[in-house]
């Protein structure tokens, strides 16, 4: 009972699924409406349009669409509902076929077009338009669109709610719309199975790693066994695996694929292809997937960065604060939270120097990004299961770190106005890296009204929200008011980014596997009086965070230590040998930090004008 829509987490009741026997439903979500993981999304009381893309280059090409299964949450709130099909999405409601629904119920509602529509090679869009009752104040009137967040898929959830934004594909951010197309005159192949992709594939030399891989099927026959080929660095073998997949459209199950990594460090590919299904030739045997993976010199445990976009003016951000607290309680030092309060400039913790939310791909609060790979809700995560963001974090922590990193930090003077941070780093695979330095503080609290956290949950009872640890923000809870004071943790108070979000630390450049680097940076504490006063009150809870960003823009490893604590969660000792590479910063002739200078380029290093020859 929950779900993240545009603003709020809410509940979805179970409803019944119905469809006629003479039509074959197809959609990105093929489950029933009694799935507890389904949820709602909306933009307040409005007329909304929702669509899914029907591809024309696969088994659906040439098929005939007779209508749609339209999901409805609260029929009492719906004032108008129509279904349609169109070759392209446009701002005007001009469709090839459209039908108005006048009698609808909770769950799937069958809408049959006046004439059938044939799917061409370019595909088409099936959608519905819904208007909800402005006089009602129910979940169904505010947030009428039902979706499934368990799988993020492009083209599975298009939405239009204003001319200002037009059509937006949010399937890769929110999940899959529960809308389904109804097909006639289509014949499923007897066998049709293919692999999905794998994200974050990393191995260690001379090790065996198991990867979870999804098997998809669009076939008339249920799948019980597959035969597949696996090619790792030119070594190819054939394997079999038992799997249980129902017959029909868009069915899937997961298998574990064991990969024996090469003996040398480097970047490699593994190619997977399903050749037989239930002992029969697979009609999609040519549908190979190629997965790139990094093979590391050794396995080092990863700490995971969670950058949270938040602010005191964000009324839904209490759930983000709770999500971050849950991560800290569950994972301890392996959780490195960076809460940047950039939602509203009136926030006393507003960071003058940090990367912007938009550069991280974040568009709304509360949101977070893990290791700069995936944007998600800081409480619900990607909603893989009932553990919410905890499960996402655990999955990220299972990925080995790409560098080994150790740090130490110290105040530069008794006035505690700045912190010097030193690092020692070893590359575990060849790659290009840059280092980011950050200071955070815990238990920040103030007495002025600007320090009060906005809270929209106070309007709802705990049963509306459905999560025990969010109940304290609801009616009757300890923090069940429109604004409340809070001890803020993980607050970003300084960083090596400038006001434009540019990292001022000179990139390390390309490092060979085994290359070792020492570097340092000094960070000044903020001078804004209200913030500095709060930091001074928690001066023993100031932390230095260092994270390393790879060439793909994702985080290779991160470490956090308390200033002056002499802790070193990194696994390598301080490096004092001939292999140490101390990086000297370089600048272009305008004084801007520059990446590795190229031949013939004039640049400045240590105050001298130089040219790389």
C-alpha cells in the first residue's frame, strides 16, 4: 500500500481484472490489478492522457488492435474516459480510432474501437484520456493513473498533463503503465525467448561470478527449459537452464548465469543468446545481447554514495529524510549520504557550491541518485520489493569498487574554518578518473522559522500513507504539523565544486591498473552566519567525504571519515613508494581547470606557462 506519484506516496486498493476471451491482451504490465505493488501517479485534479508504445518490428507487427484494457482506480471520481490508438503522439487529440466509455468500474475496463487498427512496421500508440471530478478529494481524483514500478522500461508509460510539458516518456523513471492493447488476428510463435540486459557487471580476475539475467518470452508455449550459448572473451560454450515462464505476451523469469572471468585485468564482453526453447529451435535465436564488464585486479568492498535532492520547503521531503535515516541505520559506514538542500534558496542549508540536481538527472524532490547511476525515490527506491530503497542500496553495495581508496582529514587551524583532506588511491582496472571532495555535517538544527521542515503528510492519517515509519509525520504523529523542527543529517556544507557545478579538482587522467595516486584538497566551511552557527554547535559531527568518478560519470568508490578522527575505512595504507603519482593541477590560459592537456596545448601548472610537446 504505497506508491510514488508526482508528489506523494499513497495507497492502492485491490481491484479485479477482466478481459474478453476473444481478445488477446498485450502490455508492458501483464499482471492483475490485485497486485499490492501497484500505485498511483497524477498531477492533481486534471485531464490526463496516458499511452504505451506498441512496437511493430516484432511479433506484434502486422497484428490487429481491436481496443484496449483501461485501468481505473476510483470510478466515482471519473467524469470522462476514452480510449484511442494513433500512429504518433501529438498535442492535439486526433486519433485513428477512439471510443468513449460510459460505464466503467474499478480495475480493467474493456474499450472496443469502432474499427480495428493494423500495426505497421513503425508501431503505434494505444492510450486513454481521463478527466477526474474536481469536487471530490479522493486518491482517485487527485492521482488517477495506475502503474507498476517494479520494472523501469522506456516507452511503457507516456503521459501528458499540460501543454507546457507535452508528452513525456516516464517509463524509465517511474515504471510501466497498466494499460493494455487488445489484439485480434495475431499468431504467437511457438517459441520466442531472449535475454534482457545486465547492469553494473564487474568481476575480479580468475573468479566465477553469478549474474541474475531475465529471460523474456512472447510465445504460445510455456517455457520450462532453455539452451543458450555464452561467449566470454572468445571462449564459447553451450549451457542449459530450467526456467518457468507462462505462455503469452511479455512473460519473463530470472535465471543465474555464471561467468568465469579472464586472467587479465581489463574491459571485456560476454555474449548471450538463447538457441533452443523446450528442446525446439528458438525463433529469436539471432537476438543476442552483448554485455560489457570490467575485470578488476582484486575485489574491494564498495561503499555507496546516495546524493539526495531535498529542502526545507519541500513538503514531501520528510519521507526522503526517513529513507536516508533507514539507510544509515541498516548499513552504517557503507552508506554515505550527501543531502544537498537545493530545493529552495530560503533553506538555511542551501549549498552555494555543489553540482546541480539537473546535472544529476534529478527533476523533482525528494529524489536521490545512487553512485550516479540511477535516480530513484529516497524512501521507496525503485520498489523492487517491500524493502524499498534498502534493497536498491544492498544491490549497489554488492558491486565491487573500481578503485581502492583511503583518506584522512584534519582541521587546518584551531579556528576550524577549513579542512585538509588527503587521499591515497589505487586503480583496480585501467580507466580515467576524477576525485570529488565534500564536507558534510550531522545534527544540524536552528531556531529560526527558516529551519522548519515543510510537511504535507500532516493532512493524511497514518492509514492513508500505510508505512509505520512515516506515521510520525501524519495526523496525530510526533511531527504531524505543516512545519516542524528537525535534526538534519548528511548535510552537504562544502565541496570541491564551484558555483557553476564544475569540479575544481584537476582530473587524474587515465590510470593503468595498479597505478597509485596521492592527492589532497582543502575545503573551507561556509561563512553564512545561521548555517555556521548550527555547524559550530555540531562541530564534532563534521565529516570529509571523497568519491572517485570514472569516465562513464558513475562513482567508482567513496569513503567517509570524521574530521580529526584518524579513521580510514579505505583498505589501503598510506602509499610511500616510487609508484606514487602526485597530481599537479593544470589550468588553461583563462585560469580554468583543464583536463589532461593535449599535444600543442598551452596550459599553466604551478604558476608556469607550459606546452605539451
